[in-house]
C-alpha cells in the first residue's frame, strides 16, 4: 500500500533492470520480514536457525515478485512513450513516471492498460510456475486449497524437501493472492485506479469521487472479512485504505451531474 514516493534512507539500494532505474528502500526489508515471519516460523517448525533460511527465501521471492509487478507498470508506461522509475519500500512499490518523455498525460484507456500490467505480469509468473510443476508431475501448492483440489493440483509427486515446498508455496502465494488483492477496486490499488480510469473512459465526470466511494465500501468489507478470518495485517491495511478513501471523499468537491 503506497500513497506517495518514499523518502531516501542510508540503506537504499539502486540498480537498473531492463533500462528502468530501481531503488529499494531499507524499509522494504523490514516490512517484508514482518509480513513473512509467521509463515516462515510455520515452515521452520520451531527451528530458530531454520527461520532465518525461510526468511531469506521469502524476502527473495517478495523482492522478485514485486519487482516483476512494477516492471509490468514501467514497461507499459514505456510502451506509451513515458519513461518511469521504480521505488520499492515496505511490502510494495511504485512505478513513477519521469517528467521527461510525453508532454501530454496518458489517456484513460492507456492508463487502464498500465494499471492492469502489474497484476497481469505476476499472474503470468504464477501460471508459468503451475505449468512447470504440472509438467513435471508435481503437486501444486495452490494458495486456495479448495480451488486447487477442484483443478487436480493436489495430484502428483511431493517435493523432495520442505525448503522446496516452501519456495513454490511462497512463489504462488505472492504471485496469486497479492495481485488478486491488488485488483480489488480500492484506490490507490491497481483495481481502484482501473475503476476510475474505466469511468473516465466512459466519460463519467465524477470518476475519482465514485472510485473513492466504491473503494471505501470495498475496503471496509475486505477489512471486516479479514478480521473474521484472523488476518490482522490484511484487516489493518484495508481499513486504512477505506479511511483514505473516506478522506478523499471529504476533500472532493460536492457531487455534480455526470450523466
């Protein structure tokens, strides 16, 4: 969940991927460890030294997955003649358009494609991993167990080690659950951006306000569901997003006719 460009820190790391500048904030690692601690403890089974091994695997998967997500956005920007850079911090990231390049803002339809490119890139990774595992006759640790059983993903050979199982579990969890959550219509998530941009494409003048209203309701419902499931991190995140949408509604001008 990112609302603004992160501040620089002494622990930042910078490099380029496919010509796109990338900066990883030191806060990225802290957020990633906090989110992944419980699942890594589960796989370690009480082995404190083993937790560090699983945490290293988890951080590598999260870094690679979010980088793929943001590269999807950045390359979509580039397709429309707008260079961008990538900033990673907490457990998320931003693809930020550079001031140079296009002189005119992207039209809504193009922005919609750009918003969809990040989640789509992650889902492509998940699909490739599933095909790889099924082709090798392995079980697929699909994050939604009932769906996995219905698709026959629980049939096949098991993994040779617990570390291998954890690695593929992490990859599929991060590259399926996270993009699906990101497509929920709550600004500033990609789903919320796509809702606003779709309304703009249809010529709806109050697109931002409508998207914020939808996001407030959707965010509140997801937060309530997550709380019922015992997922406090998810509940807190979507509650904060719902509040941010409410605040956006408060700042917006009064309703105008848009039909």
